């Protein structure tokens, strides 16, 4: 199930030689929030990983298959009214493999950080 344009949408994109940033807005009315801790909804960690994947698929205009998540640390809960920024750095693209470090954060709070590896499809 695709989350982009349903569970979340991209608000802004910034890019330079070393970083790619996407600020997102979460859909607080999405069914996932009704079942994931009703009354005190939290964004599931697996959704943060899937959101990172879909953002990268949009950037590269390619299908990505997650093959490894070497290190994932969830530091603070993301609630539906947060507008986190996905920051991608140390991106290495070679031989149909994409390796990237990602951070999910707000101005002064880091929600999660991840080290992800993908095989690039069509």
C-alpha cells in the first residue's frame, strides 16, 4: 500500500550537493491513526521507513526494494500533527544499489535515524 498522497504528502523539497530534505504533512484522519493507539495516535515506525522509501522513489523516479536496514533508531514518537522533515545524507548510488542515511526530524528534535540499502528497479 502506497502511503504518499494518502497517509502523508510532501510539503517542501530542498536539495544541495550533500543533502536532500523533504518536509511532510501527515494525514491525522488516516485509518492507521485510528487503530495505532486510539486516543493517543503515534506514527508506526514501519511507516517512517516506508515513507523514506517512497520519498526516495519520487526523487529517483525508480522503484526501490529495501534489502537492508542496518541501523534504525526511533528516538521520539511522531504524532499526527508533527510536520517532520526527512533528511537524506551520505547517499551512495552505484551498480543499481542505493545506500543512504536518513534522519526524521523537526527544528530541534530528531525522531529517528536510519541506515538503508536498496536495490534499484525500473
